[in-house]
């Protein structure tokens, strides 16, 4: 399964094995997990809009028609790397999904997530794949060039991985060479309102902990530890080599409990979606008034 597909199949949400794996469209029957978050999940599944906003669900004629009336699009950036007991593709699943939920009511296209990022420090955790910084920037540049050539002029980059931060520094350079375009770089997880919600729920939270543990990032039949891991020392994390980092991190959780009630994480998710959507409907750097 490709990273861009992994957010659209709901096996982690306990789909019945007697029916085909259901897609996140509201058009299938799922056995939802019990708990206080179930109502939100059920409502989300039961409200299909009929709008396909993912580029992977559109043809070129539909994109051309869209560009006659709008020039906005979303590009999610991800990473394939260890996330403790969660999926290796957590940083692909979350930015693409938050982008799609934010964009869907607006009918704004969302491009497939870039599934690989810059994560050399996790190379000793099997399955973690890192691009060189220059490679990653070249990939993002070529994608932005292609989007601009198609006619997209306002592009929201929804980033899901801290190691991709070089893109944030690169964006002003790219827009200087493309003055007709506006690009916003958005770290969905530590944007002001979203991070404030994390702190309000439980300030002990970081990589591989509860704040990345959603129904769609869990693995079926994988039990989470019930303890709270103390926060790692970030200065140590930044200083040691990949072999030493694996020994230091153990299972990969940077700190916090491994799972909180779905009510907490889904409340966080709603804030993240709304904060992302506000960027799409905002001024895009144009003077207001």
C-alpha cells in the first residue's frame, strides 16, 4: 500500500473482515471502536460531501476546470520513519489527512503526500528512509515548479515532519523566482492553536506519543504500553549518532503516554483541521483592507 493510500483505508478503525476494506468516503459500513471519540468518528464517516479533493481522485480535465475558477492547492510533506508502536507512515498519514479534511468543504485539491523526508537520525530503526537535504529540496522544487506551470498560484504546504524544515527556508527563495505565486509553509502539529490544545490536554507529549496516536495511525492488534515515558533530553538527541540514538530512545517514544482516550485526540484533531482550513481561506499574505 502506498503512503497516500494508507490514510484512505480504515482497517485501523476495525473494519469488518466480512466486507471489503472501506474507504474514507462515508459509503461503507465500519465497525467503529468503542469509546468517547466514536461519535466524532461516526459523524465523520456518515457525512460524505460528494467532493473528491485529492488529486489522486481527479483526472486532468477536472483539474483544468477547477483552475478556471480557483488557483489554490495543498501539498502535504511527510516522512517514512519510526514512530514507536505506531505506523512508520504516521508523518505521511497525518499531514495528508488534515489537509484533505481542511480542504474538502472548500473543494481545494490536495496533492499526494511526499512520502519521504529528511530523517537520517532514525536510520538504525528498520523501515526508516531518509533523503538528503539537497535531494528533498530538489524534489519539492520540482513539484512546486510543476504546480505553478499547471496554474496553481496559492499553495499551502502542510508539513508533517520536523526534519523537513529546510523547505521552510527554501520557500522564500522559490517565491522570489515565482512572484506570481504565494506559498505558505505550515507545520500542522505545532501551529499555535494546535500546540496550545496539545498543552491543554497533556503537556508531556512528543514524537511517537499520544499526540500522534489516532485511530488512523494505530496498527491493529498492537497493544500500547500503559506507562508514561519521561521526556527525553533533546540536547542529547541532537548530539548523538544514529546508533547511539537507537540505544537511547529504546522503542522510539520521545516522551509521554502512548495513548489517550479518543475523545482527547479527536478534539485535538478538530483544532488542527480548523487551523489548517483558516490558512486556506485567509489573505495569503495580501494586504487586508
